C-alpha cells in the first residue's frame, strides 16, 4: 500500500481563488465580444456618445468613447474622443468607467449643444 503525501501549501482556498480568477477572465473575454453598446444622446438630440472597450496586448482593458453628431441618418458625423490613459484589470471596470464618462459628457458638458 502506497501513501501519497500532499504538499504543505495545498489548500482549498488556493484552489477556489485560482478557479474564480480563471472564471472571471473567461467571463470578461466572452462579454467583450457579445455586448452591443447603445448610443447615449444629449438633451438637444444632436450629439451622441458610445462606449468602446477593448483589450490591450498585456491582457489589461481600456476604453474609448465614440462620438456621433447630427440629428438624422444622412447628417451624422463620427469621431472619437481622446482615449483615456486609464488601464483596468477587468472588462467590467473599464466599461463602468467609460459609461460614467459618456453619461457625464451627454448630460453635463454637452447637454444643450
């Protein structure tokens, strides 16, 4: 009969923390491809903002904001705001930051433009 010695660093907490980290990583990867963002329009209806979240080569996440000006389809002009230098560890953090910024742009800074 053989007995197997378990390493002293073996712990259930370590296994669950590694599994949860892998689960969060996979969830962020799938969420990035499936999510379709909506345009956030200002009060005047002439300027809209859309969140764009993408992954960097390092595995971190960052976000940008696309802009659309004009009131109807044939009149739209598209652009992008300077991309922020912020880098996030998860897709959700980057998206949450970009949504807050886009809402502030639409409702505060460019509300009646």
